[in-house]
């Protein structure tokens, strides 16, 4: 079944542009021109996500957010505006908005925020194994404290899902959960993303931008792939953890923040400390309460229930099953990419099966499609000596999509000829 999204904006051109972009991405989209009409739509229909402008007549975005949270507290809401201020940003996050984006924004940014917002409700923890039961017990125990948590595990095991579970089980659950991918941004952009900047702090800083730590005040911040952070930025992060304050670029004085920090990595963090790429003092600050999520191949009893869950998620409302032979094959695979790789296989098999029972022939076809895709991407990267921007242009995909594919291949142990920056 398709995801239902409600877009609320008094600008007709913006409403239509957003609808066209989201429909292209596979979502069902309804429109409303102000907050009052949005509430009528919400009363009549079931939505998985609301995207609303802040400044609107009759009922503005912040009041609409409050009204939604009273009746549907788990529904993710994204606020957007062309008149953003730090006061607005902090207010909407504290009122329960999932995220806050400033106009103008491109489709890549829109899709990224939408996928993450929908992931809040889709991140179910499916397991039967004793190993995962112990992981959840640890998560429940630490949730009641403000201790910093370090979540360890291979790519695709569900580190962000466990991190969200800790937040949602804590006293901070009514406040914001802000996720930052430390591997996705270069050092200078990551610094401004984390700590924010004042107007005029550098060329192009036309207005004040609140950092993620400030937006996560009283809530939780997830620092995903923390070992990819530059050493200079690690020193600044250490100060935040020690002093409970952030130094905003261009500001004369630090700002106090009350934030629960959860960090994740798929690398052997002890080795990164030993080779000098990660600060030892920061490691000890982060690893107050470590949780290691086992690889899927180490808990094979979780594979059948995961397969059944993923079938419901990707079968588009059809009653799709799996043959005994196919299930036995799925349960025996190595799964270097863990749950993420399993989900990709099931999603593609659902499309190939067209509503019938998934058999070995469908799984073999998935493997062929994946091998062809991998060859095309690797050949494109080789032809441009690992330049991701040029390779994305050749393939006709965004750099973000290519980066996700590269990370997926690396998690599966595939050697990708990519230039590191």
C-alpha cells in the first residue's frame, strides 16, 4: 500500500510542485490550502505524514502542528517556511515537529527528510532471538537515565532503530529526536550543521541557523557513524559533552544545551583509537553505556519473522508468501549487509513475484538484477576514476542515491572504486 502524505500550503504553485515531486517518488498526496482545511482532511482520511507551511491564513503551521499532536501524537509533521528564524525552529521542534526545512529546498533534501520522517513509524524491532532480547533489555535499562550511549554493529543491523527505541522509551520522548549522519557531510558543513551559526559568521551566512544540538535541546541527538568525524571536530564535540554547551559560529558566548547523546559506528572503534583517527578521551565519554547489535547471520532465527514483516511492508497490499525452499535459502545466506540487504532482496522479489508466492526463481532474478546494477555503477565509477559526482551524472541518478548504493556495496564486502574526499 502507498504512503499517504498531506501537503498544506497557501501558495498554490508550491502545493502543486510538492505534489508532483512526491507523486514521482511513489507517494499518495492530498492537498490543503490552510490549517483549517488540513484538519478537515485529517478527520476524513488516514495520513502517514503531514508537510505544512508555517505562515498561513486562518490556522498557521505551528497551530496545526499542536492540533495534530493532540489527536495523533505519533504522526510525523514536517514544517517548512521561507521566513525561518531560530525562534521558529526551536519552537516547532519543541512542539513535536519531526523536522523543519527552509524554502527554497531541492527534491533531494525533501525526499531525505520525508524518508527519515516516515522511518519513525516504520522502524519496528522484529525478533525472536535471545541475542536481540538482550539488546532490547539493555536499551530499556539505559533509557531511564541520561547516560551517553554508544551503539555498535555492522552496517544494516538496525543501529538507528535501537537508538530511536531508547529515545522513545525515555523521559525525553515528548521532545525531539535529531539524527545527524557524520559521514555524509565534509568537516566545515558538519560543524555548522551540529553547532549552527550567526548571521554574518562567514560569507553567505545571511541569517542565523540553529544547529542540531540546539534543536535537540531537552531531547536526543543521534550522531550516526561518529568515527567518520574529523579530529578537529571531535575536540569540539568533546567540549559539548563536558561543558553541556555549544559554541555557535560567529557568536561571542556559548549556549547551554540539555541533550542526550547517542553515537553509532560500524567500525571497530577501539582500532580507530589505536591508529589515532579517533580521540581516546572522546571514546570514553561516548562509551558510558555501549550496546552491540549482533549481525543477522549470528541470529538466524530472526530471519523468518523479519521476512514476514518485510513482505507486509513491500507487497503493496497483496497477499504475498514465500515458498519453503525460498525461506530456507533466505535463512541460510550470509547477509553481509544484514537487515538492510534482506529488505532490498524482499522488496525486489515482491515486485518480480507480482503478487504470487516468492520462489527461488524470483530470488535468482533479484540476484541477476543486483549484479547488473552493481556492474553498471562500478563501471561508471572506474570510467571517471572514482569521482562520485561524474559517475552519478553518467548513471542519471543523484549523488545521494549513488552514495547510498556505495555504502550498501561496502557493507556487503564489495570493493568499490570510489575516490574518498
